[in-house]
């Protein structure tokens, strides 16, 4: 029947949209503050417990536009280890992806100031399609009902982080296993797959007098066959308490951000993406909020990776 062709076509389009814009994994403008989302080797690189959440409302004004929520927790264990966990939900139209992961990191002291963290994380990803949000020409077509359909697949991520009081650089490879994703029928062939991603993130801290720091940073993302996407960010910090910054994401948006760290315990960050692609004709932009609790000694020390 015609609808048997229509539904897989819709699913394919939805998957291409997810791949092209969210690259199957959460996209965050405030990636420096939410660095564990992209690299599990961050766990334990700062000498305090962190609980962070990210809330992203993308392409405001477009119905069923992407919405992303992340929740992460990391802490050092002893002098050479770190553990962490992450929960995220990414919603695009009738599709939803929810992920859960736990990680372990081991930190090597290369010299007095330079350390190398190697990490491995494992977890699960759930993919769902909400049939109640899909209208078929033939409402009696058994290919789709108004229920949630999808599956759960295992996932693993490798990460490495080289960090110093003045700079950091890290690489990570999520979705190492490349499992296929079955939405409707396990007997049907599927081209949907958890594609392997490649992330490169780095930054540098330049002291400007006693109170200010200028921090350029970069996030490079690649997943075949989507072109490489780069986030280039420049942040000005005052006494590790207030910060303002700007970011450019290739072929996507120009971003503005502000943040505040209250008594080295509570953090708040806000960013706004001004769309530079053709979507600017349909959307007023993207809002993102970061909230965090940080508890521990030497929370503001430059000897740690950037918060």
C-alpha cells in the first residue's frame, strides 16, 4: 500500500534531519560548561563534585522543533580517577532519543602541571516514534498505530583529555558500536544506525591582569556523511565569577552567552543562537540554559580543567 512507502520515507527524513542538525547526539552552545556531555574523560579533571543540567529549545517558532535536556554528574575518586554519569533526552517532532551512560576515567600525571585522562563509558540509547503525532492517509493502515514504537541499543564512548592550567585539548568517539536501530519491525531491513561520531575540543586561558581571563575554545564535530561542523567561541571571564562570550557555528548560527558562578557553588549560564542559515526565515532563534551545582575544595583553581 502507498502508506507503507510513506512512513519509511517520513522516518528516513526524520533521521536525516536528526543527523544533519543534531548529529544524532545532543548539540549544545555552552559546550565548555557542559564538556562532559561530549567527552567522558572530563570526569575527575576538576577537584570537585559537579551536577549540571542543560536545557535547549531550538528554532523557536517552528512547530515540533528540537528540544534537548541533559543531566550530568562527575566527581574525582582519589588522586588518579574520576567517575561520571549522563542522562539526556532529545526530541524532534514525533521522534525521541533518550540516553543513559556511566563512565570511568584514569588520570596520568605527566609533569607538575600537565595531566592526561583516558576514559571509557557505557550505556543505553532508546529510540522512539510517537505514532499519535503522525497522520496517515489511511487511518486503518496497520503499519503504524498511535502508540510509542522503538527500541533500545547499547552504546560505548572512548575519550581522552590532556589538560593544563593554561590549556586543554580532548578527543572522544561516541557510539563506538555502530548498532542498527529498529523502529517498527525487527524482521524489516533498516538503514538507521547509531553512527560513530568524532569530537575534538580544546581551549586556552590567557590572563589579562589580575581579574580577567580571555578564553578562546573550539569544538569540532564530524559524523559521516555530514560535513564537519565547527563551534568557535571566545569568552571573557571576570574573577571566575562572571563571563560573557560569543560563538560562531559553521553554516548555522552566531551565538551570544552570559554566565555567573555564585560563591563557587551555583552556576547559571544562558545563550541565544541567532540563526544564520535559511531557517532564519522561519525561526526567531534558539535558547539554551545551563544550571550547575559545584561542591568541593579548590573549585576555582586554574589547576583544574575549565568549568
